[in-house]
């Protein structure tokens, strides 16, 4: 883990050397003042030459000005180093999340992911800047101060140093306890973020069901658990800080008493005594630094562990080494002996197999409607086509090629999906339509809007295409959101189209307008339509009934309606005949 962490310094080697060098020089200059005081008290004061004293003090002021400049470099450029590493990690993590498969998102909360990509990485950035630098400087300053103290009075220096192992062992002990506490705290922060994200996303449902009191109660539980964990963490920090403080003061009193004894016995001069007292404070400063590193280290380590855990998560769906682009697509689709069951977080197959030994062939340009009871596997069957999931057994083919041998970006570029639950990004109408073809021209966007029956609506808006639609398109009606998603699909212009209950939540008039746009969109494409309203799929070339883990029946509307199967029963329920 340490090797992986240090690898992030590689692109910023020069910045690290600059920061580290300045920090070392600043630490060394801290040792100058006690020596200067020793010189002034023992050599310059007895001589009474104010000129030499003044020039010496000016020289010392110059040292402090240089030290201030070094501290500026350490504070600004050092934090720039930490922020740069944090930014690289965040980018790497975001890139990884973009590649993770649907199963990962099925089993992980959005709030947990946001927490890992924000709060965790901030703590890692701090440890990236302060960790190695502060630890090295603390050890070096400790050694330097102890060396000078030895040169002044070795007996007193040895007696003073006895306390160091005790303070370091206490820091290590409390550091271990804090590491465990921070692990728990980060988990609670993630739960807290997930609760807030869940509530804000579903606030309309909360208020519609008068669930505010229930949500407040659930939030209070998360909030209280988070508070308790933080209090445990800070109690450990408080014990560490308090014990370290009293030990440092004991050392200072010890130096004061023993130093006085050595002066009275004339084993030390007054200047050496004052220098030794000042050096003892410099000597204790690194121990404070080590304590600070030990306090921040557990947070950084806990955050880095969670970061690596997510970064090293392998997507279930990825390109095989032999994968190649799809090339020009005719649109023939085939499901060969396909079996599929949803898996839980540990990767075990779900108890209920959704599809078993499914065989289905769809010709290029054919419109096939999938109907059947809810949970029968219609959407699942369509999700196997763009490889949102892979079948447990069997194969899915496009133009005779197994989709697992096709590069994912090439495969998904050829498939368009219009869903019932339309997802729109927080931005303008233009941004959302253009998502179908990034970099599309103004004319292409307007043409897509026109074909989706959306042009008139856009022109009535004061800002036209630049109208902001809010998070998930909250400022648009259901029909407008659906038409916008269709416009996006016109712009993408895929040869294979999946319409997943695209009109089921609309009123009759809006549905008729959307149906016109969808008919235009489906023309000349291989189209799979998932629907519960049979009236919307009567004109399909073929209707396939998906039920009981497979295909129960298939045929034209007239053939199936005249039979005595599932479709016929659904038809009688909906049309009363």
C-alpha cells in the first residue's frame, strides 16, 4: 500500500524536492536562535559592544526573513503538491467508476461513492503533503537539537532524552486506536451522505406521503451514530494530546531544575543554560509534529484503503483482449440458449433465475414487441444486448457476432435506448439533446428536436435551447422529458433501438404525439419495444410474450389475439373482448 501511495509523487518529483528542501532548511534555521542567544549571553554581553550586538541581531533578523520565505514555499507549494496528488487520485477514481458495471451500482449507494470521491480524498491530500515531510523533519530536528544539547551538557541531554521513547510509544498506541476509530467514522460518514442524498432525491415522494417526520427520525439515527463515532475519535485524540502536554511540561520543568543545579555547580554557563532551555523546546517541537502526523495518519490511511478498495474493483463487464469494433451494422439480433440471474454484491447468482434457455432471432429492420407480466424478464433480455449484464450461459449475437467479442464503446454506439424513466442532466435543453452526439451542430440539434415533435415547445421558451431544465429535468413535463430523450436518440441515430415502456406514464394525447415521434425514430431500424399497453404495439412485425423464465409464445397481433394464450388473456383484460 505504501508503494502504491508513493507512486503518486512521481509526476511531481521536482515539486516534492522543492517543498522538502525548503522544509529541511527551515527546520535547520530553527536551531540557530538558541545558539545565537548562547553567543550573545556568554560572549557579547560581557564585552558590552552595542555595535556588534546590533549587527548580530540584524543578522538573526535576516535569518528569520529567509525562514519566513521558506515557510511560505512549504505552506503554498507543499499544499499544491498535496492537492495535485488528490486531484490525480480523484480523476483516476472517477475514470474507474465510469467503467464499473451495472451490478456494482445495483449493490452500492450513491452517497457512499460520493463520500469516497470527496471527503476521503481530502484527508489523503493532507497526508500526502504533511506525512513524509513532517515525519522526516521531526526526526532530523530531534536529532539536530539533541546533538547540540549533547555538545552543551551531555548529562542533562541524556536525562532529557529518556522521556522521548515514552512519548513516542504513547503516540503509537493512541495512533492505532484512532486508526480503528477513523475506519468506523468514514463508514458512518458514507451512511450519512447516502441518507441525505436519498432524501433530497426523493423529496417529492417524502412530502407527497407526509413522510417528513419519518425521514427526520431516520436522519436523526444516522446523525447520532455519526456524532457518537466522532466523539469516540476525539476522546482518543484528547487523551493523547493531554498526556503529551503534561509530559512536555514535565520535561521543561526537569530541564529548568536540573539546568539550574548544573549552573549553580558551575558545570554550565548562563548562556548555555538559556540555550539549553530554548533547545529543549525545539527538541519537544518535533515530538508534537510526530503526534500531529500520528493523528492525521489514521485518517489518511483509512481514506486510502477505501480509495484502493474502489479503485481496484474490477468491472464485471469489460472488453476481452480479442475484442474488436463492430463495424457497419445490419441489425440482425439473436439470443442463443440464454440463461441469466441477477447476482448479489458477493457475486452469487440470485435465487430466482430470470431467463432460462431463451432462443430468439430478430431480423435486421424488424420491429419486435416484448410483452408479458411484470418481472417476466423483458427489460432484462434487452439489457443483455448492450452488455449492461452478461448472460450466465448462452450467447447474444449481433450480425452473427457474440457481443462479448465486440468492443463495448463500439457496441453501445450502435444501440439506442429510450426508457420510461428518462434521465436528464442538470443543464440546458441543448446540452441534453447534444448528449446523443457530442459536438453536434446547431442545425443537427434543431433537426433532432423537430423530428421528436419538440421544436414548437422549445421556441415558446424565452431562452429556447439554452433553457435550464433543473436536476433530472424537474422543470419539464413528463411528455416534454420523453420527447427530449427521443430527440437525443434521433441525434445518436443508432441502427438498433430499444423502447422500454417509453409511453406508459403519459396521458392519451401526449402518448399519441410521442408515438408518432417513436414511429419516425423506429423507421429503418431493428427495434425492440417493451410495452404493457397492447394498443401501442399492434403494428409490430412480431410480438413476443416473455413469461415463466422464457418465451411463452410469439406471432402477429392477430394470431396471438385469436389464440388462447397469455397474450389473448392480456388482450381481453385491456380491451374487454
